[in-house]
């Protein structure tokens, strides 16, 4: 079953620390957001394989936007 990784807040994608096809464990850092002049890590909600990444470095994203899918 696929699990969407959602943005916790409005921000800018600073760094993506995984790639499609990569195995991740629950709580692994997937990407870093810049919000309110702070770096916010976005972690995997579940263990699995990264199926798709919907953002790129430099993208401005809204709160609750889908960032990636883990299957």
C-alpha cells in the first residue's frame, strides 16, 4: 500500500536526500525544507521503497502538498 509524504508547512525544498527506488526506514530523513529561516527535516512516515518524488530542489511548496510516495 502506498503512503504519501506530505509537507508539514509552507516552505522551499533545500535538499532531497533520497531517490526513486531507494529503500527507506521509518523516520529516515527524506528531504529538507526551509521555512521561517529554519531547516526542517521531512522524515519517512513508514518503511518502504520511494516510488515517486513530486518536488525538486528550489520548489516552493504549500502546506499539505504531496512531496513523494513510499510503497
